[in-house]
């Protein structure tokens, strides 16, 4: 899928469907929060939600008092939906409309979170570009939380093919310098009561330097 087609696909999804009408809708992002808590963040920790779109994780992070929250998504419509939902609190968040495989981080983060974005990158070049940005953006000692479809999860989502992972294969994608801290499986109930099997992992960055531009 070309960059333009990828953006067009997700803009169409978020302009034609309510946030609760997509399979990945999650009222309470409990698995993400559980793993983020393992990183022991403080209110000043920099947290970025990759592919966050209209996700409600940002609501939970603000409610917990985090003051350096960034949400990145390829779809401006998805970000606008989240801004509308948050109202005045939206000004407390940094919003970035960008393709993560092309994005240039302006500073480093303590926690990189991604639920259900990475598994759409079926082209090895896109995955390599994603990991390169992750390495630029996550400071040494920082943490990476990624949720993907598990090995027994769906083979497609939103009409697109996906890759499926377990903890070992996801660690292999990140490469050296990332230590697996913990992992968990989640049976996600879609809005129409089907079940999707997810694999969540948290890694600690053990080496290398990030961009501090």
C-alpha cells in the first residue's frame, strides 16, 4: 500500500464511522495502562501514543495527571474526533498528524505506546522505518509498549492484511537494545461481540541514543 493510499484508507474509516463502530474500539484501555504502569511513569514522563487516533487512552492518561502526552496518527479525522471528545482538555495534548514511518521525532520520550498500529506494517521496509523512528524517539532506559494481534488473532483488520506476533517475534522486530519486561494476552471483545486475540508486550530500552533535536 502506498503512503497516499494508507492515509486515504484511514481518513475514510474515521470520516464514515463513529469511534465505537470500529472493531478495535475499547472503552477502557486496561491492558495498555497495566503495562504502562510497569514503567513507573511520573506526571512529567513523556508518553507518545502511536496510531492513537480516536483511542481513549489519552483520556485515561490525562485523568491520571500526565502532562506530556503526544498522540500521533496518520488520520487527521481520527485526531479531530479525539480533540472533540476531550473538549478543553485537548489543549493539554500534543497532536501529530503523520505517518509514523515518515515522521521525524523532535524530541525523545519515556514511553512509546502502540496498540494495533504496528501489525498493519506488512512491508519489511515499513517495519524497518518504524523501528528506526522508535529508536530515535525512545530514550535509553525508556519503555516501549506494543499491542498487536496474537498468533491466533485475525489475519485481516479493516479490510487490510496484518502480521501477527508473539513476544519472541515482536522482540525480533525491535532488534538489539530492547529487553522484554513483561507480556500479556488479551481477548478483545469487538462492538459486535466477536473476540480478537491480542498480544501486548513491554520492552525497556537498554542501549543506544535517541534524537534530542
